[in-house]
């Protein structure tokens, strides 16, 4: 077994307590030889990358990050830092989703087109590096949501080590902590396009508007899990449910409204249901359209 920089920092006792989680993941990865891992820098893909480097050796693991307007600059910087700490080669590739009219149209199939574009680039990068096996950070909990991207992955034979090992989000966070990965407590993220209401075109301006709005909410001390959903003139702010009363308080509410309006929104609303991943999927489907 090859050591990574994080292995020495992790507590042996803590590793032992999660052996039942780590062992099946290592068993999935060990036979794969050389791999190219889709790497966003989030908890899931970081665990897959770290354990792959641990089991296969860092020199047999390639990290691949798709870069576009849907991906925040601070996320890219963090991903680069983590890949460097693991000693793996890290490739970034400009995928230009906004050049694809199917993506820009923002139907419920948007993620399928995005993932297809990313995987085409990832396949080329892997082939140039002499790597045949593609892996990603999808976990078992992802199977319960609307995920067209998983269909795109299946069409290209992408392996999902966390799903194959039977690991969901809680188990992945436990492994990240045991392996001393700095992202273990990082809130779940998603591409910025997921904040834009279906059938409303995705534009660079909207993506920048959403990113800036979420920065505002964070600066006000709200979160850490949050989303600002873009509904045209309306910014719908999702926060942990127990923070909604605080955000609705007179002082904070006035600041939040003023700053979101300064970004171009006419209305600022608080979602009383609170934060939940994939809330855009709750909207009724447009007539004649279908999703997966």
C-alpha cells in the first residue's frame, strides 16, 4: 500500500473505526490499475481521489477538473491545492458549456449535456495520459435524486467507486475526516447553473450574479449550507431552516434585500422550507418535456 501525505497525518485509531467503510472502497479501487478521477474538490471526489492515491499510488492516478463559468474560481484553487497535497497529477480543461445551445436552454436534461461535454474532454485527457478507467465521486445518496448526469456517465462506462462500495454522504464525510482531508466538513456544492430555474437560459451574467449573491449571504454570517436560486427578477434564498428567522429579522433582512437588489434582483425572498439540495427539481415539469 502506498502512502500519501495525508496518511501520516490521519489518526490510526480513527482509521480503524471506519475500516468497515474504507475496506470496501479500497477493494473497489485496487483492481483498477491506472485511473482518471473526475475531481471537483468537493468531499466526495476528494475521498475517491485520496483513497485511489493511497491504494494505487499517486503516480497511477490522474485528477481531472472541468473548468467553466459554472465553476467558482475559489473552488478551483482549493481543488488544485488538495491535488498537490496528495501528489497526484492534476489536469484542468476548459469545457465551455455556454457554447452548447442544449446546455444554455436549461431543460431538465441540462446536467446530461454538461456531463457529456465534461466526459468527452476527460476521455481525451485520459487517453493522452494512457489511462483507460474513468472514475467519479457519485455516492449512494445520489441515486435517490434526479441525476441525468449519471446516465451520461453510464453511457461512457464511468465507474462510481463510492456507489459500488455502498457508501452514502455520511460515510464519505467520516472517511474524509479519518483521512485528515481538509474538505471533510465542507458544505455540499453544485454547479452554479443548478441555481437557475429550468427553461430560463443559462448565461454568464446570471452565473456571476448567483455567485455574487451567495457571497453576500455568506458575508452576512448565514449558512454554511445555502443556495441563492435565480428566478429571473427574484432571488430565492435557501438557508438551514433554523437560520430563516434570523435572516428575516429587521436588521439582517434590510441589508440582505439591499445588497441583492444591488446585484440586479428586483425581489429577494426567503424560502421557508430551508435549504435542500436539488430544490429546482420540485417545480412542475413543463408540458411536453421530460427528465430523468
